C-alpha cells in the first residue's frame, strides 16, 4: 500500500510539473518523452530504499535474578474482542475498484475507436493508415492511424 501511495504521489508531481511548465510548449516529441519517463520513474523510484546502519555499543545487563512463581488463579478471563475497521482492506478495495473502472473505460474507448475506423474509408500508406471520415469531429491520430474529415 505504501508503494502505491508513493507511486501515485510521484505521478501527480510529474503531471503538475507538466501542466505548469510544458503544457503550452509545441515540442510534442519531448513532451511525450517527458510523460513516458515520468511514468517509468514514478513506478521505479518507490522501489529504491536507502538504509543507514547505526552501531550502538551494548550496555551490560546487571545480574539480577528474581524467582518467578506461577500465579494460580481459578478465574478465567475472557478478553473483549473488538473488530476494528481494517483500513488497508478498505483502501485497497477502493483502489482496485477505481482501477478496474478506469481500465474498462479505456477498453471501451479503444473498442469504439476501432469500430469507428472499420466503418470509414481506409487508405494504406507506407508508415500510416489514412481514414477518411464524413463526420464533423476534429481530425486526430492514434498510433499509425490518422483520421481526417
């Protein structure tokens, strides 16, 4: 859980730096490179741990012996059991639910994109596929597909 908190904090930090300094720049290749490297660093930096070993001189323990006598008590104590909320279980469940919802949303959007591409005229070029759309949406590109109206 601590890893996810650190990784998400770093992702938010990289995104805020992008919004503050790079969002208005037109260097798209370097912007994409920054975002990809930011994600890779956000996922790998929390795995690095730094340890510092501190040596402490041992203190001698005084020789003190006390005879321990067992206590015979006929009363049976029943401890009170409380069921506290397990916050790690709750937070990890919420995290998993949000992750599944986001992955489903991305999957639905990619499926609708490929369905939209199949319906239109395709012109295969050497490095890309040009899609002629007759809708009023803005032109866009997705990997090696370029959609124009």
